[in-house]
C-alpha cells in the first residue's frame, strides 16, 4: 500500500478548518491544498474568509487566488488540477493536507467525478432568461422537483450550479445527483477525513462574528468595486448577492446584514448535510483539548 496520505480537514463555514489545517501542516512540515471553491478567486478577498497573509506565510497553500472571477471553473477541472498538484507535492512529502468546505470539490479529488455532457448553450440561455425575468426561485423550484437529492445539498443561491444541474437533467434524462460516482476512483494515495463540528448555537455565533468582522474590514467596498461584474457566475454566491442588492437599493443595511447571516447559516447547514453522509469522516470539535495530538495519532495508525 502507498505511504502517501491526503489528510482532509472538512466542515462547514466558520467552524475553524483553516486554523486546524495550518496546525496539522506545520506539525507534519507539509503543504495545504484548498478545497474552498470561493477562495480560488483572487478578486473575492474579504468575503470569502481566505487565510490571512500571515497564515499563508506559515504554510504553502495551493488553490487560493489561482483564478479570476472571469474564469470558468468546475469540479471536474479541479479534480484534474488538484491531482496534478498532489503528484508533485508527494514527491517531497509523504503527507499533504486538504482543507475546505466545498463538498463537491473534495469528493471529486478523493473519489473521482463522472464526466458530464458538454454545456448546451441554447438551453443555458433559456434558463438565464428565466433567471433574469422571473428570478432564482423558479429555477430552485424546478430543480427541487426534478432532483431533490441534489437540491438538498447544492448552494441554492448559486444560479450557475442550479442551471448546470438542470442542463444535465434535460440532456440525459437522469437526475444530476446520479452523476456523482458510485464507484470510488482509483487513487495512488490514501485519504484520512477529519470533520470539524460545533453545536448549532456556537456555529451561528461564529458565523455572525465572522460576517461582522468582514463587513468591518471593508467587504461592502470590495463589492462596490465588483458591482459591474455582478452577473459573473463566481459572484453569484451568498454574501456578495445580498451586498449587491444593497448597493442597488433593494434592501436597507439592517436587512442586508441579517440576510447575509441567515443565508450563510443555511449554506452551512447544507454543508453539514453533505458531510454527514460520508461515513469515512471522523468527527471532532475544534474545541477539543489535545485535538492536534488526536489527529496525529490517527495519522500514525
């Protein structure tokens, strides 16, 4: 059996993945791959809670700031690029850390991802017109009717993902959720999955504090600079959508902040639902005394 090991530190937003991943990487003298798809985009700095400059300097990170919001990207591309990156890293390290909360991307890297049909541009334009004319609710409702399994875990505020799923459903006649591999792809490395979890009340408090901190750090100004690009797929995500609506005068500030906090919590719940289905994940609280030592013991087993 290969002695190469990928240690995946997973969990919902604000649970503390970044800090634990850095601590583990420092102990192992290794590097980190990000699996937080929002942190790939260099223009989205404040609102994606990227590791700070100091944290990035502690441990080499990959797949942070590697894309522009103008780039098209998906889990299939991530799988290929992350595997290539791992191949290089494993030449110098027996162990590498994976960190993040984008379950689809983590699954693609660890288990493989089925090939999907190419985009149907005419069909996509049809759905984009529905989105413009009738709003995202209509798109959400159709996906809920045609593929409840995927609807339950997808980021429902991300129209790109909703529309892509509906494209595949129309093109194949099959639910999009069936295109997740049922047979694990062959990898030349082992995977240890560590999940971080908190009680609901504490996680909500962490989410609310993080949002307050990001707003205090200038998140609204960041969104003002990005406003002219608000229709790009990368920017159609929780937090940015609500702030763009505020800039457009659709909501007052108090409503906007509350909407960001509420929708972020809903997003975290969907992440939790995704990860709880993975029986390979070993769960810990980030507050556990001796957590790093416990994880080290699992690694060395």
